[in-house]
C-alpha cells in the first residue's frame, strides 16, 4: 500500500468507523474459508500476466470515490492475508520439520519441545516437527530409539515406523525398526503402549516389561516378557541372562555388540544358559559361551559370526 493509499484509508476509516469494522469482519471471515488443499497454478498466472503486459494498452486516469478506495484497499489486504496464510501452512510447517540421523557406532540424545526425550541408536533417523500440533505428537522413526514421553492426556504420542504405529500417552519404551532388519520390535519399560501393525488390523496392548516382536518375512507377531534387558542392551551396556536359550543369548549379543550372530543349527529348548554380558567385552562373552557349550563353533566373517554346532547335545 502506497503512502497516499494509506492516508486515504485512514481518512475514510475515521469518517466511516462502523462500515470499516463491518468490512474488515467480512474480509476476515472470507479468509477463514481458504482451503489447505488449494494449489495455485503459478505457470498459468504468470502467462496471463505476461499477456496483459504485452497488450500495451494506454494508461487511463480514474478518480476513485472514498468507498471505491476502501474496497481497493480491502482487496489488497485480502491478498496479503491469503498470501500470509498460504506461506504459514505450505512453507512454515515444512521448514520447521527436523530430521536427525546417527552414523554407525554413534548414539544421540534429543530433547523434544513437549519435554519428552529420545535416545537414538546408531544408523537410525528420526523425523519430527519443531512444534507438535494441538491434537497429537507425531514423529517418524527408521532404526532404533528409546523414548521417555511426558504424559499428555489430550495429545497422544505417535511413532510411525515401516511396520506399524506405536501410540502412548506418557511412558518409557524402546522401538526397533531398521528397514533392512527382518524384525520389528517394541519393548515397554514403564507404563502402557498400543501398537497398530500395518500388515493387518491388529492393535496390541503392551504393559511394563512386555515386548512385541514381529517377523517381517512371515508377519507373525510374538508377545512376551523381557526379563534379561535384551531390548535395552544397546543403551544400558549390559545384559543378565538367567536360564535363557542359546538363540536368546545370541540375540542379546547382537544387540549389545552390534554384530550378526548367524546360528545355523536348531537348539534344544531345555538347554538354558545363565551368564552376564557387558559392552566392550565380546570376546570374553564368546569364550564364556564356548566353555558352557564346547560343541558350539564361532567362525568370524565380515558382519559378525557364523555359529554352528548344538549346545547340550
């Protein structure tokens, strides 16, 4: 708006205060009907503008009455409000989104705007907004992370993964969902968690100490108790097994040491092991397992170990 237009608007507003208020009210209500899904055709608009510029029509001086000046100013304000609304919804929200990723052998701690905290495991990515909406707190995870969520009855905390959605109000839990991993897993440390799987319409409730493990290749879900702390091993740095099977121990070693334990032979369910593992002591753990199970053989490869033989045979 030019200086003269602004002066004319002020003068007309002082002379017609009631009409001015009514006009602005109608203008505000009109902008409220603006639809978020509207997508302007920028190319067509630019082409139309160029066509009008090329017509070379002679300039014409038109004297406007105060009422016409007000309508002209109102039209300018309408365009300004619509442009501002479009910028906020189409550009502002996307620019506030944050994507945090971690390289191999590195974890990262994050603080969210609602006071919740996240510990992101290695080779993982978390996408989340700078400010959550008034209806929900939604983010997206690829990889593994441990969450401590502040309780909010009116805004559920929702994590979207490749395999499903994890929904809580306030609790602490662990989610594992690597794209190239054959397993999707949720472990609840405190509180309750609701897990909705994408492969079917099932929604599974988990309480403290419980886990849900989905085999992506078969879409079979298993629910159980994690008494050893395997699910949180990458974060706590220790696992204590008490009468656990060989496959369970090897899974714990994978989580704790970040290696692959490729078990080739089926193991008897009654062959149970009791031992403790610590981060940074993988060779000691393997030697302890060899002592307990002399017939197990560990062959090192590029990603970990190939395990053959049968314990307690």
